[in-house]
C-alpha cells in the first residue's frame, strides 16, 4: 500500500499517479479540488493565500512570529 502524495516538481504538479502542468508560477495557491496548496505548510488551505509570493509570506511570518 502506498501513500498518496501531492508535490510540485519543476513545471509539473504530481498527485497520486497523476500529473499536470503547474498553473501558478511559484506553486503557491495551486488549486486542487476546491482547495489551495501551500508549499510553506506543505498542506491544503480552504482559501487562497493573500500574499503575492512566498517571499512576502516569509516576511510576514518573520515580522509576526510563527504562524
């Protein structure tokens, strides 16, 4: 029995045995079945991340402490 995985490698999104072309430039907010992938949390969020890019997300976390 294998574990189902969601990953982003180069220009492809891989989930389980399937793959598709990445829709977003940096992989943040990559849509999948009504949820949005967060590479920082390595999990799905219910809503789109408000940050423009991952650097902005990291800056916010540094200014506010851990999220």
